């Protein structure tokens, strides 16, 4: 199921986002386990999460440009085909936003439990 969606959304953008999500989860767990200062890890999580959301939107924009080129050359397009294309165009940004939210939530929790 998940790999079908990753392939459907475009492997060039979706697989890196999936691996970034796993990396963020690993960094959050590392920060929980790590003793001492976690500011560097929190900064890294923040930067990677921001990259994920931008990468997702870049995938959407490039996909929409390709789709509009195909529509322009085809002339007329059925509404069902257009709706299916728009659904695919939103998969990368949704995964990017989810990854961003996981990273931000991890930072919020780490900030909250951080010892002063």
C-alpha cells in the first residue's frame, strides 16, 4: 500500500521524502536517548524537516508543469483524468508536510522535556 503511493507520487520525489521521514524519526529517538545538549540535533531536525516540505512542493510544481504541458498538447482532457492527475500532484506535498510536522512535533517535545 505505502509503496504503491510512493510510486504513484513519483519515485524521484517520494522515496527521498520517505527516507527523510525515517531519518527525522531516528534523529528524534537519538535526541531522546542522548545525554546532555541536544540543540545541534534539534537544529538538524529543523533544517531537514524544512527541506522535506520544500522538496515536496518542488515535486508538485514540476509535476503540474508536466501535466499542463500534456494537457496543452492533448487539447481536451476528461475531468476524471484531470482529477486523477491532480491527486497524484498532491501526494509529494502531503508527504513533505507530514514529514515536516513530525519533525516540528519532535522539536516541540524535545524542547518541552529538555533539562535546563
